[in-house]
């Protein structure tokens, strides 16, 4: 914990140090001479999808389904040169949800303080790659088997962030404090997306440091960490049970003229570790004995995309071929999660092979062949189609 | 876990070292980059690039701030990029 605090201090000190030197270079952004001073933009996207299940089905299963639709307006207000508000509402597939609503105050060029409901700044996926016009596949990378929102979704809290030029290298940072994870005290599962349902006074602390080692910014590598108490306030057994997680993310984008293509290689590796605790064998009666287990999970995805953006042909230019490998390993002895034939926790592997046609920078028709292999050797193959319309 | 924290601190330390060596100034090469070049390098990293003509001057000002915050771009880069987009739309 102490070490974490030190870690959080480094970028802040850096930011304060450079701030006076660079502030004077501020150039006033040119604004439209048209009447009116409100600077706002409504943007967002709409989508619908189709799913075809190709194997592992019985006669009564529905295997062909238009299974997804939705519309997500994003509202952006630049309230002053220092104040910015952003919000997204998601309407679709039986849901009406405020995805985020965040107010940011730009203290100087290197420090911005934000507050509200914000996309999780843990790793790069949640904040940067999840918005559905950024995603290249009709589906998302794999989530944990318990849907814990370890690496995605939103948090309620405050963050401090900024980008720092360091010679030809660039660095950026986010530190945050938020409502933390909640432990299911009957079985050791952890849930991150709790928002207002906090179960203890301890707030989660976390952050990410991003490094862009090349002067052309083609590569960014991020290191993230977060830790919070997950047990209930004052509970005699679980009050100190904490969940900590780290992630490593990377993003490399470059035009390779030899193959007349833009390649994107990105991914994120997450590891979650919950302190050891004892749980009742029988969840409902809590009468029988207890057991404990090594409560650790890992989750990752890595994807490579190739778009022949440098060829002359208009059709091929807009095609993008992508491959994504997803993996999830659940605890060996938990009462939940993916199990192998012996009832032990195992690894789920999913491969996504995608072909996308971009009709504009934000609008695309996506298809994918998705194959999931479970630890008990069963597998499912699916065909997905989705149309995402950028607004 | 301790190992990871040490790695993170190390990375921070390296950043700090790099910063000290550069002594407060962005290298001349980076400083000399035009808004157009910075746009070409930075705006394609996460998603496809929108054309400058897709948005008005005011809208680019709003988007610039949004991207500065969301993508953690440096303020200096963002000012140059927004100026370029506003001159090219």
C-alpha cells in the first residue's frame, strides 16, 4: 500500500515540476466567429446485431437470432477553457443506463481533476477501446466468468490525469480513488461495477502509467494497479479481505508500406488477486463446514488487425481483417467459474476471427467467427454480424 | 504483487530520469512537429481518423478537449492538432 502511494506521487510531482515552464507557451485555440458561446457536441453510435450458433446445440435451442440493438448518445460540453463535461447514455436491449457522467477541471497543461461516474481508468480497454465504434469486432473481448467488470465498465469517484512530454518520449498518468469492489461473502466472488452500492468505508485506490517510447507515438505501453477492501464494513471475518489487480496493456499502430497496410496490435493482460478467506461449504444454510481457496484469476486478450489502407482500390482499402485471442483462468478450487472434467477451475480460450468493412471512419459492418474452448473440452462455434452506425 | 509495484515504481523512476536529462524541455525535434504531423501520428492510434471537414471549428475545439482528457494526449500537442483541424476543415 505504501509503495502504491509512492507510485501515485511520481507523476504528480513530475507534472508540477514542468508546469510553470510550459504554461507560458499556451496558444489560444481559434474559435468560430459565429454567434453563440456554447461549445457542445452530441455524438455517439447506434448498432444492431445477429448471432448464429453453429454447433453444440439441441433441437430446442434457438440458433439464429437478431440478438442485439441499441443507441448510445454521447453529450460533450466544453463549459470554459478549464471545465469539461462528458456523458453517455445507453439505450438498448432492455437497458436504459447512464454509462458515464464526468466533470473535469483542467488545473494546468499537466493536471486535470475529474469527478463523477467515469469509465474505469484501469488498463486501456475500458476507457479507450470499448466504445463500439472503436471496437473492430462484432463482439467484445472476453469478460471474467463471473462478469466482475475487472477491466471494463465504470467507477464512481475522482481521478487526476495528464499527459507529459519527456523529450522524444511521452508519458501519461491517471490516479483514481473510487467506491471499491464488493466481495460475495458466501463464495469469494468479487464485483467491481457497484457504483452506489458501497459495502465499506475503504475506498479503492488505483492508477495507470502509460509510456510512449517512440517519438512517432506508434507504441504505448500501460501499467495499471488497483486495490480496495472488498469485505463488508465491520464484518468479523471479512472486513479486511482486499482485492488487488494489475494490468499491462499495449497498443501499436503503424503503416507498413511494404504490405500497403495499417497494422494494429493491441491487448491487455489482467490479474486479480483476492486475499485468502474462509467460506461456508453450503452457501444457503452456512451450517456445514468451511473451506478456503487461492482466489486468483487472470484474463487477457491480444488482437492483431490488418487494413490495406495504402492500396488504391477503394473496396480493399476499407476492409480490415482481425484476429483476437482471449484467455481466462479461474481459481482451481472455487465454488464457481469454468471447470475442467475433474471439477477443478481451468482455462477458457476464445478465438475471434473478424472481417470488417468500414463505410466511414465510425460506421462499419462487422462479421466474426468465434470459437470458444471450455476447460472440460466442450466448445462452441458462433457466427456474429453487427452493424455499427457512427453518429 | 510486490514485484509488480517495484516495476511500476521503476517505470516512474525511469520517467523521472528521462525528464531530468531533458531538463524541462521537449526535444527540438518534437517541438518542431506541425499540427498536421501530430494529427497524423496520434489520431489514428485508437480509432480511424475523422476528416477535418467532418466537424466545425467549435466542434473540433470540444473534441480536442475530449481527446486530450480521454486519450491523455499532451495539452501542447492537442492545441497544435486542433489548430490544424480548424484550418483544414
